[in-house]
C-alpha cells in the first residue's frame, strides 16, 4: 500500500546532514518534475526548521516543457512559500533535436553545460557549497538493471568497454545520499531512499504543482519505460537491499572513487 513520505520521516533520516546547512551556500537543481518538487517541499520546511537558506535553479530545457505560463504558474506557488525559482534559458532551441537518434543525450549535454556555466560564474566559495539534486530509488533500480545487462554483454571493443565504465561511474555515484568531495563542496540527493509511487502520493497529497507538459521525447528513455512497469506492478524496493546487491553483484565502487576526483573531472564527466 502506498503510504507516501512525510516530512518527519524524511527529516529523521537526513537530520545529520541538514543540521550543518546553516553555514552553507546551497544550490538546489530544480526541474519542477515530481521528484524535485517533493524535494523543494521538504527543503522549504527544513530551511525554516534548521535555519538555512537555499537557491532553486532551473535549467529550462527542452523549451517546449517550460512555457511562460508554466513557469509563472509554478513560480507563483513557490513564491508564496518563500522561495522563487530562478529559470535559466538555454541559447539552444528544440530544433537541435531534429534528426537526432538519441535526443535525450543531446538534452542532457545541454543541461549539463548550462549547470557548469552557472556554477563557474556564481559559486564564490566551493568549500562552502552544497549542490542538491533529485533522484529516486526507482532511478537507482533502473541504473542497477542497466549495469546488470551491461555485464552480460559478449565480446565488445575497447572503446565500448571504456564507454561502459564511464557510464557505470556516472550512474552509480547517484546511489550515494551525500558525497563530500575533497575539493570541499558536497552533493546531496534527498530522495534516493524512496519509491516513485510514494513520491507521487506525497506530491498529490500536498497539492504541489508540477510541469504539466510532458517531454515529447520521454518515451525514448528506458528508465521511464521501466518506471511504468514498477508502477503497474505495484513494486516497491528497499534502498539498503539495493546497495547490498550493487556491492555483491555490480562491483559497486566506494565513495572515494568520486570524492577524490577534481571538480573539473567529476562535474564534467560524471555528475
């Protein structure tokens, strides 16, 4: 049965992280989807209780999802709750997807470049920075399935082997709730312990607005197709069991694999 995730439960599980935020500069990467909207809901509550401030930044791409009406509707709701999202426009238009076999990869690259450009211009003290981003337990399960299938591949080229290894490091760093990097900054993922149905339930219960326009390329993402199966089957997963499976079957890297990386390498290749 879907029970949602109430704030008290979430706070209890993440209090040791939140209590240090009052002295930090916190950039939340908001998308206005369900996952990030629930994160925003919790962060607004936590900011008041733990005495910290944070900024919410949106890479408003692809353009067809982020219309002026949608941005105003969502901004209006959050402004009333004390936080106004900053909408960052791309210099690219959706025409860049024309003829692309994998438009999602193009989109991800553009959004990543937007993030890097913003951070490089706006972060004054990297040792004081926390970047907050939203991934769910369902995302992690899908990444684990991807790695399981990758491990079953037959003979592959050296180039493909390197691509597989890079992809593994990219997806598996998202399993960590909190990564404290050697450069001083940190990455916080507040929803990786929770199933998609619980997140959706909580968003709807609290009447939190999310983007109404679906991405027209969304059905090309295997992760989204898998989420539909999880939902239809009423499947729930356990975060600790997933981590144990990843360690035993997927050679799950230790967090030092990423925390030891320089900022340029980590943010440029794996984040």
